[in-house]
């Protein structure tokens, strides 16, 4: 590190002007060297204290909670939109950090420190309070994954009321179970994964670096202004474009090339449109490609080519799957049906989408479990080195303090008085466990043993999620949580439950296990940000609880909004066409039906293909870990993304992500300084802008003033509105 610093200093010295005093030259060099060193900080331990750093007496403030929860709500709304489209969701950490700074920093200077308003919203704003903002944002924007997967799956299987607005109490209670249980048991994970194992957590670490840079007394103001403006401009452009394009989607948003060429006279090219191959100008998934990188984005596109460019047409040609005509006047066919009037059609006359569902699900499951298995030695070694005390009595003992004022064995640099008291999280964990058992038993008819088992599975899955997110920045909880469906499928068959109650138990337990594990994974990453910034964990914990309360009501409200505007989310039409395809919903439904049916409703050809591809995935992962050097891992497909392409017939999104990742790569190579300054801000702005634009479109649909009534169908297949 010293050598790098010296070489950087030499370059800086050569670039200084020959004019001016030597003191000015040295000052310039020191500032530039400080910027250079902060580009690659040591993220295994808290950042060194800045000599000029302000002393923050109030890190947990009302303004930080309010602004953080509001920003988390924006990202949460965007995630519901994006998740219903493709199953993707994105964390609000960096969005909350940058926008929180942009909102509160000017307020802290404009408002007086005295008086009621000044006490609530004025006063100095530092990095630790900025961390509180992103903590609240992370919690408020979380848990939405449930409402784009398992919760709507319950409606598709007719396990709840016809519309979610009739189940508000049930949905809030179910969300509360997963949310609060996940928040409370995250505290002991902090010590072992952040302090002992020193996992990287790429996005939370990047958030800490960003906050540290924004509050740098010499360079932070300039960087903050640039990042904030880039985020704001990209957000406004994406938001306005999404709303306006809703009134002319075939012209501004979706280019149906196959349909256009068909109208010109190239009649056979209509198959291009029938299989889903068109171009969509989606800022959100262009930004998603920027964030996901080349490997994941091109794996997604490669999976689309394999599934919908090769396998699906072959299935139709060989009579292994069938399509459904959706137009009387034009040769438009849908290959996306997931429901059939005759149960036998699931195996004898499936749609290509249903046929591809099983290979996709098995690929994602086997990839997640095999990758976990190959990392198991690493996990076990780190747990052993973490000196985990299996005696529960040790968890309640006070940390011994040596004569020098520090624990000789404690690596945590956070003062004991700033940590979350053991009494807080243990009492909270016990209370949330009792609450979960009561809710699940009285509302969803699960016995206490089943309820506790679902909570235990959530705790186990959190280890998988935290370990994966801490090393690769990928949270595989939703895929791994399918294991809970398999477990409860076996329990239901052993108890001889009828299919409907068996499916209710299956999905309810899956929601608790997946939701609590996803929540704990996000919260652990959030605590990593605070650890690096030397923020008080107890303040972050309070902010997380406040955000969890907001998320509990926010996500239920957004889910009701979207499903009221587009009921096809819950009840897809026979042809399977819907603005929101909900691939994660289909996966949860398929597994629930499969493990509770007397006979697996899987076409034999689909099952054999799933087994073959699953074996190939397992072998490729093993080969990658054992014999391929890590520097070449980027060239090995991400099989989770490939499997997602099988499950989600959203080819335009995979194209947009691939283009976004290439743009990002070229930008990084051509102008690294600009890339480091603006990349995330631009990508996050596009994601949030289109997502919030989608929320406004849903509101316009409910108000009966959306594009379907006042827009144009020009450019849309069959001259039917395609917004």
C-alpha cells in the first residue's frame, strides 16, 4: 500500500504547476493524495478518523428518520414495479445516502439551530447521521420481494380473498412477522460476519465510501453536488419518459420490429414478435445492466436466446408445446399461458412458457445450493475462526474489559455503550417469535410447530444470504427459500392435508422463511456501512425498526395499488399476456402446486431437460470452484440469470440490460474518473425514475385517465394498446 501511495504521490508532484509558492504545491499534493487514497480504502475495519472530522452529538434525528423512510418508500415503490416486471429488485442504500445528503445538507445550513423547527430539522449534518438516513431507507425499502413473489402466488391459487384490498389486515400481519423477526435476529450476525469474518459486502461498503467522500471537508461539497444533480436529472428524465410513453407505447417505449416488418410484407417475420423479440427503451433495465455488470447481464440475454430463440421454437415445431391465437385478424400467437381449463393440458399440451418453467427453476435452485456447497468449507472455517460460543449463557454476559479499557479478545472497535444492548434484541426476538406463532396459528391455521419451523428455516437461510451477499453482493434467499416449500410439501403429505390447506401452509411458511432471511441479509449489510463509518449500531437499530414499520404498511399499499390497476397480476388471462408478467410469482406457484399435487404436473420432456441442464449446472459450478482460476470466473455464465430467462419471458429487458452493461464497460474504460463520479447516481436515478413513473401510471389507470383510454395503439401488434 505504501508503494502505491508513493507512486501516486510522484505522479501528483510531476503534475503540479511550477508557479506559486512551495507551500501551495504541497497543499495541492496533500489534497490530491487524500482523494487518491480514499479511492481504495481498507473496508475490513472502520475508516480512520479524519483530524478535521466534526463531532456529531446527534446521530439519530427525526429528520434523518423521516427523510430516510421517504427515500426508502420511493425505492420500495420502484422495486414493486420492477419486481412484478422481471423479479429483479435493487437495494436503496446508495440512493438513500446520496439523496439524503442532497436533501438534509442544505436544510442543515438554511434552518437555524435554535427553536422547535431548528431542533427537528436544523443543525450540523455529518456522515454518521447520513448513515442513519440510509439505514432507515434500507429498512423502509425492503421486504418488497414478498409482494412480487409468494404473496401474489397465494391469490393465483385462490388461497385468499379475490382482491388484496379485502385482506389488508392479513397482509400487514404476515409482513410484520417476517419483517420484525428478521430485524431482531440480525444483531448477533453483525459480530460474526462483520467484525470477525470481515466480509466485504460490496454495495454497503460502496455506500460507506460514498458517504465518507460526500462529507469530506475539502472535496465533499463538489462531489456531492455533482452526484446529486446527476441522480436528480436521470430520475426526472426517466420518470417523465415513462409517464409520457404510457400514452404512445408502440412509438416511444416498445418497438415491435416483427410486427412492423409483417405489415410491410415480410409475413413470416411475425414469429419474432410472437416469441417476444422486440426492443424496449426502458431506462430502469438499462440502469440495471449498468449495475449488474457484463457477466450477469449477458448471461440473462444468453438464457433468453437459448430459451426463446432456440428451445421454444423447437417445442412448437415438434408438437411438444402449443400456442394460443390472440387475434382474429392477424397471425398473432401467445406462448405464455400458465393456466389451463383441463388439468391434463399441463402435461400433454403445455405452453412453451410453462414447459420452460421447470428447467429454469431447477437451474436456479441447483446453482444456489451447489455454489453454497462449494463454499461450505469456507463458511465452516470462518465460523470456527469466529469463535462462536454455543453456550447461550455467554450471549448475555457483559464483555470483559481489560485494564486498558478494551476487551483483549474483542475486535469490535465500537464502544460497548454504542452497541445494541443484548436485552433489546433478545426480548424483541422472543416477542416477535410469540407474535408470529399467534398470527400464523389464528389467521393461517398453522400449528405452533410449523410456525417455529418456518422461523428456524428463515434463520438458517439468513446465514446463506449473508454469506453470499457479503462475498458476492448477490442475495440468493428467494431461490434458496424454495427449500422451505420442499420441506413443508413433505410435511403436508405426511399429515395427509388436502391440497388447498397444504398450499396455504406451504406458501405462508415460505413467506416467513424468505422474508425474514431477506430482511436480515439487508440489515446486516446496512450494519456494515455503519461499522465502516463508526456509526452507533444502536442508532441504526432504531432507524431499522422505524423503517420496518413503514415498509410493513407501504408494501401492502403498493401491492393493492398495482393489483387494483392490473388484476392480471393475480389472475393472468388464458393467453398469459399481462403488463406485469411476475416471473417470481409463477415460480412460487409452480413449486407449491408440484409439491402438493398427488402427481407432478410436469411434461416428461420438460422434466428430462430440467434434469440434464441441472446436472450440467452442478458440474460447471464444481469445475469453476476447483479448477478455474478466479480471474476467469467472469467468463463463466451466471446460471441463476440463465434460469431466470427461462422463467421470465421478458426478452426486451435482457436486451436492455446487455446494452447497459456494455455502455457501462466502455464508459469505465474510456473515462474512469467520470465513471467513478457519476455511474451509480445515473443508474440509480433511471431505476427509481421509471419505477416511480410506473406507480403514477397505476394511479392514472385507477383514475381512468391512463393511456389505455386516452393513448394511441400505433405500433402495437394487432392495433391493440400495448402499454
